[in-house]
């Protein structure tokens, strides 16, 4: 690729000595790469792009400056520390943004990109690793840690704290969002219209190994994506929590929900824990699969584990339920091997340890569930606090999220 570029920009005259040709190509390449800014480190032809280093002791000191310099395939490496009011718009493709030498904390302090949030992303493929997004607020009360408008975004090992929305997406049907090992806490304006995670009508949402808690009146996780894969997470409103739904799919679609600990607090703003299709179905196929979850209702008056609009297909197998209700009360469907249990069935529920206690009669009593459309529905991992997963060693599985 580099040779082709140089051939188009710097013609090389014929020579009988191939070593001279190679030397001229190498010198031309070095001159071209050396012309960049000091903060942009040249890389070899085999690497995907430049490395731009950002930090207080670097030539490039802000992410806003880096966003203007960055090109497709670049890597933005950000030193750990606090970045105050440092907001940015990212439109590049195949871009990697990652913190190094500690966490990079992006603290809004009243600033916003395009009056939308700390970061706005509408490029192609973008990966974000190791950042904290804190305090996004804008005039329309929808300020987001990340406003994701278009493309394919992967968020890993990030935290979204005290924003009006943790992540807020657009509704581009070709877009995909993947979230790994991340935390969403205390997000929401408080009006019930903003949430810890608010996903519009994109193509695919995948969330794994992540921790959602204490949304301010809004939901812990709300998604209108056509396809949702919610595996091995902890969605717990906990003491003093005021979240509404813990998990909502307002437009239906296809949702695979497996291996999650989902808990409604005693001070919830809404008695329903999981809601599917409340705003009407927008997809041709509307199916909900609840497999090997632990659902905990701490509402003193009792809540409802599942609320489903008529017309959807529900499959619920191997779930553990703490509370007065049943899954079947939410909608008709295929319900098998689900058990209502007391808190004393677990090792230490008061400390959020929902592993079955030694000697429980439910250990090893899960039934097999076949894969659906290529999605395996036998757990291969479990959530590990905080915001990670632990691979399972195999053997007989138990009902519930924790093995």
C-alpha cells in the first residue's frame, strides 16, 4: 500500500540496481511521514494508522485538539488524569481511543460538543477504552457522556457517572453498539425521560459484563434496537435507588437476556422490572428470551417481574425469582423451570451475592435450552463484580445467573 502511494506521488526512474530503488522508496517514505506534527508518531506500513498521544505533558494536550487532527485508522492514546470541559466530535472511521497509565476522566463542567454531550461519535468503526464520562448536561436535558449517532461503536472498560444520559444513541438502523465491562451509575436528569443507557432504533445492541445502578428516575437500560444481546450483567437499583424499569425494550424486536442479575429496589418509581413492547411493536419479529437470570423484587408492596404487550413471543427458562409475582403473570409464553425462592436460598443476598448456598436443592437443576438463530442459550460465563465476567468451567448448571 505504501509503495503504491509513493509510486503515485514520487515517480521513480528505471534503474538496474534494485537496492537503489528500495533506498529511494525508503527515503521518500521517511520524508513524508516526518512532515507530521511532533505529537503524531510515524508508524510502519504494516500498522493501521498514526498514534496521537494526548496529555498534560504531551504536545497535544486536549482531546478536542486531537479530534481535529485525527484521520481514519488513527490511534488516540490518552494519559490518565482529569480533562475538564474537554469535549469533542469524532467522525473518523476505524478509530481507536484508549486511556493509558491510569483512567482518563472526562469531566464536563458545563461544556458540551454540539450541545449534545461530552463526546459525539458519528464515524464508522470506533473503539473507546478506559475513559470515565462525568457530568454531561445540556439545555434540552439530554446531555450524554457519549452521543452515538452513526456507525459501529465498541465501548470497553468505561464508566458513565452523573450524566443526563450515560450513552444516548440515534436511530440509524445500520448502526451497532457493543458495551463490555463498563459501569453506568447515577445518570438521568430526574424527569424519567433520560436514562443510564438509552438506545434508539439501531440495528444491534450487545451488552456484556457491565454494571448498571441508581438511575435517577429513568431506566437502568432502555433499548429500541432491532436485536439485543444482554448477557452476564448486573442491573441493580440497590439501596435508595429510584429507577423506573430495570430493563426495557419499548419497541419489541428480538431480545436475548441471559445470565443477568436484575434487582428492583424498595424505593423504585415503577413496580415493573422488565418491560417489552410498551410503546408498540416496530419490528416484524418480536421475541423475548429470558434464560438463567436472577430477578429480585425488593418492593415492599410487590412488583411485577415481566410486563409484555400482547402479540410477542416469550421464552423464559431457568430463572430464579425473589418476590411475590411470577413471570407468567406478564404474558403468555413458554415458561419452564423457573423458581420462586427466598433470600436465604443465596449465599449472602444482603451483600448482592446471589450464588445458591451450598446444599441448595436447586444446584445443578437447570434444563438445556437450544440455540436460537445461532445464539447460544447455555451460559458459558457469569457476572463478576465489578464490571467483568468469569468463565464457567462446565458441568451441570443451576437455575439463575450465578453458577
